C-alpha cells in the first residue's frame, strides 16, 4: 500500500519554514521510498524527498 498516492496533499519543513505541495509521483531507489512533490509556491521544479521527511496535510 502506498501511504502517499498521487494527488495527496503534503507538507514538510525547510529551514524552519513550512512548505506545502501535492504528490506527483513516488519512486523506490535502492530500497528507499521517495515522493516527488509539486510545490504550492509556484516553483517550476518539483522536489524529491524521502517519505519519512514529509507528512500528510489536513
């Protein structure tokens, strides 16, 4: 089961600032699960983070 299916709203902290976005894709690389996130701030480039560094938004 994928805990972060495509379209899930998520957030994470970056330098003390809360960043929010939507899951675009998930990947497994060398046994580690990563989530590709399109940020809400209008950034043209998505970010890729390990699943243990993000949380679901309410």
